[in-house]
C-alpha cells in the first residue's frame, strides 16, 4: 500500500467517526441551549425558581409548586424518585429526535436522540405549556407508580416506569416463583420460573422495554401493572400463558427469589437493590401517584 492509498484509507475510516463526534457534540450544545432557553423563560415570569443539576439531586423535594425537568425521560424519572404526590412535574425534552437526521445517518450509526415520551414540552412550546399551567388551564395528570417491598420492608423508591428483577449476570438463570393475590386470596396460582428475570411495568412504562419485549401499550392513566417473565426456559403449555399478564390495581404480585443473588432495578440501571436466596418481594400499584403535566391528557 503506497502513501496515497494509506491516506485515503485513513480518511475513509475517520469520516464516520467524525460524523459521530459531530453528532454527539451537537447533542451537547442543543441540550445546553435548551437549559439556557428555559432559564430565560423562567426569569420572565413572576415566580421564584432555583436550578439544580441532576447529579446533585439527593434529598426529597418539598415546598415547591412545580418541578421542571430539562432533559429527557431519564431526567424526569430520576426527579420522580424524590417527589411525592403533592408536587406536579413538567418535563421539557431538550433534544428531540429528528426524523430526517435518523434517516440521513441510518446506514452509519443510530442518530436517535431523546424520545421524551413523558415530557410535555420542547423549547418550541415550553412557555406556552408553562403559562397554561400557571394560569390553571392545565391540570396535571395522575400517573400510577409501583410500590416494591422486600421481606415486608418497603423500598424507598417508587417506580414510575418499570422494574427488572434479575441475576446480576445476564448469562445466569434467574430462579423464582410468583403468584398474584387480592386481599390474601390467590388470583394466580404459584408459578415456578427459570428465566432471564421478571419485568413489571406501570402504564406509563408499558411503551418502553415492555413493549419492545412483546408486551402491549396500556392507557396512560391505568392503575394496573403489566408483568412479563423474560425468556422463560421450557415453561410448558400449561403455564406458558401465565408468563405475561396484568396485575390489577386491587392485586399484588408476590415473588420468592431462589437464586443465590439478584438485583431489583428501578426505572433503569442507576437505582437498584440487592436480593438473595429466599427473599420475598411484593409488587403493587399501591404507591403515591405522580402528578405529571400533560396538556392533552386529563386525569
């Protein structure tokens, strides 16, 4: 290979990387501009407000009338873990996916940006959505959350999207049993499972990983939960239909964990709790709701 061929090879190899770096840098700039824009809008309003970085959020949020998150669904989900049912949240999608960009780079890399399914606004309509809330024209919707307890002790975090119960190693079988009850009466007989784990979602989370795994989208305001046993090993015809279903709002699911170790992931990978052989896990929608501003959705 002569010098010219070598230089051409390097140029052709580096071009896709340059596009990726440019794309990522643009995402950073767009997000930063969105934060600055939202702050400028807030400065115009007759309200007191305080900015806080996502990574600095560590204490429950109290004594405010509204929380505004600027980012994507992940930012709103993280904020929700510090909120009770008394404070509404308005999500601003700072970097929405651009269909033409995804199409342009479809043969080179995934140019999907932020989905923002839980976000009511973008920079294009943030002021309009904010004014509608401040003037009382928009009433927050009450989204169901999930309560989880381990050995009768409630976890400190409520799930707005979903939970995943699985072995820490994805290549290791998760062993557990599950049953669904209502007022201590069995609604679904005991089912023993060997699988890749168990996912349970709220209605709001049913369009995320649950839908991708073959579940179904639920009405946003439903109080029911949806569960799915992930990749069950030879469940047999008799119980295969029990690997996926609903936990009604007046029911709870009880899971007994039989692997040596395990994790409960709450709304993604950042928040998790350890479990071990013999632990009992109770899952239900008997958790404080979260008030979320959705201009076109009523409670």
